[in-house]
């Protein structure tokens, strides 16, 4: 079990004036190292009104999603049919766990040490303190609570918090709603490429879903740290909600663009397996989280991924004489293991699968 000292929240609550060295990013990765133009500062990812999935407007929605997937790999969706009540409950309940639950109770759900992707409450994303090149990895200024939610055979609510009292019921309902939304979105993404509605979901297979609540305490030196280092998610599609603080950034044309929170909207992030399946026609979103010195921030990310044994490759319908496969086939579990052992570092893991075309 991890000790209390491993928690970023504990450091922040102690009122430290300088961050420990293990949280200091190298100069090239620091938020202030890349100058953001005024154009990027005033830009947000596309926002797409799903119109309650009105069939009569499906063509326009599908086309908008196709453009967003091709240009950004990230977009907001509104009128997504997920109850606003549930979004608010998930945020409120998750924040209460971090702010109101005593530390000794939180530690009852601590992640297993030295185990990648272990369910529970933790701070360190990588097992090894060294990256694939032998360098010591820098820690993120973040605590998290990860839940294994799908398939139902993985769902073990006893590993979820008992506090607040309705925590487990809300997580279960939220999981089910996110699955439905992910399936609907993958259907529209498939259609936008001229594929059958279920083609991408068929390539992904049964969803293995995790819900990760991330808590970013105020940081005394935000210019030196990252809440979450630059990476693209390794699964199929990620659905994320954030609070009104903001801090999520997406890389677009070499510029970090802040994803300004939109009330009741859900952020959609394409992940690496979606990029492979679409043969690079759509790109996974490279993103990171920055910190601030005044307010804690909360986000809830739902990862919808393949099973570890699934083989992922570009779908045959997108391969032809003028469009050869751009990525080699990969077993998803091996991809995940590589991601955790090497560390994220932007998109280097998916770039390693590129073929010489």
C-alpha cells in the first residue's frame, strides 16, 4: 500500500512553497516553455450539438464529427442524452471523495504497488521510476481514483468508495451511460468514413471500460509542473468531463490549446487504437493537463478500450492501392504494456507502429 506521503493532496495541504524535485518537468516540457499565440489562446476545440441523436439531422452531425476527428481528434458534444443530473452527481460525488473523505479511509482503496493500471486510489501512473531510455520519470501533480467498470465481470463495487453513500450507485449508472454514448459516437465516426455504423466498434470488440477521477490540487509552482504529462490515450475513445476550473490542453499544429470547460458538455478524445483502425485518417488527440496555484481541479475520464487479447490493425475497407496500411498489427495488451514501461511522452508509442509507406 502506498503511504500518505505519496499523495499530492497531502503535499498541497501541508502548504509547501516549492514543489519537490521529482515533480519538476524538464524545461522543454514546462507549460511556459511553449509560447502560446493569441490565436491559440482564443481557440477552443470544436463543439458539436448531437441534437439528441435526431435521425433527420444525422448527416450534418456525422459530417461535423468527421471534420473534428480529422482536424483535431478532440471535440465537445452537447445534447448527448446523458442526464445533466448524472454529470453533476459524478463531479460532486468525486470531489467529495477527495475533499471530505478522511485520508485513512481513502487509503483503504489504495492501488496495488508496482502494478500497472491497478484499480484504486493512487498518484503514480507508471510502475518504474525510469522511462524506456533509463531516465528518471517525472511525477504528475495529480491524485486519482481508477474504477474498473466494464465488462460487468470486472466490476467489483467493493473496490469503489463507500463515501459519499451513493458513490457506487452513481459510478455504475455513469458507466452504463458512457458506454451507450461511446457506442453512438463510434457509429457516427464509422459512418463519417463511409464505413458501416458498427464497423469501428466491431474492430474494438467488447468494451473494457475504466473510469478515472483525477484530482489536481493547487500547485505552488505551476510553471514547473504538469498535472498530466503530454500523451495520447492508448485505447479506442475517451469521454471526459471537467469542472469549471479548466486545465486540459490539446496539441494542435504545434500549439497547446486550452479546452475551456463548457457547461453540460462532454469532451471526446480519440485514442491510439482508433487512429490505427482508421489507418491514420483520424488522429488520436495528444493532450496534457496544466496546474494552477489557486484552485484545485477535477476531471472524470471514461476510457473505452479493447480487450487485451484483441489484435488491432487498419480495417480492410480503408486499405487499397492508393492507401496502403500505415500501421502494423498490434496485440492491444502488448501495446498497453509497452506504453506503461516506456512512459507516454507524446505519441511515441503509436509512432513506433508506423510502417514505411
